[in-house]
């Protein structure tokens, strides 16, 4: 997490929160989703498999997943994703 400067909260759902952040090495804005491992109905192993599948998806209508990693101190998985300006899909 030391590679990112966390900004404002963009949203929250049943399994985690999404924040605007800046990648300190590139200056690029990203969205960081913090998934709670403890509150998720899938086992950590199944969560990893779902995230790996998401990482392989490449389509102009799907938000890109740049990287992901565990954050064991907080019992979370961190997803670093493409940040798209303009608000919600609605």
C-alpha cells in the first residue's frame, strides 16, 4: 500500500470499499478496492480464483484490473483498478 497515496472514498458495497488513489511511481489515478476476506462468502482460495479470472478479462467495456495483492494485516485483498471518471454507471 506504500506505493499508493489514498484519496477520497468513491463507494462502498457489501464486501468492501473503493477509494480514489494515486500511484506514486507513475502519478496515475487508480481506483483501489479493499475486499474484506472475513465478510466475503467465498473462501480466500475461491476469491483468488475469481480475481485471477477477472485479471485475464480484456475488453473496452470492462474496467481493467492492474494488480492485486493480499493485505493480511487488515484481512483484506487489495484490487488496483483503472479509474474511470464520470460517476456511476447509472
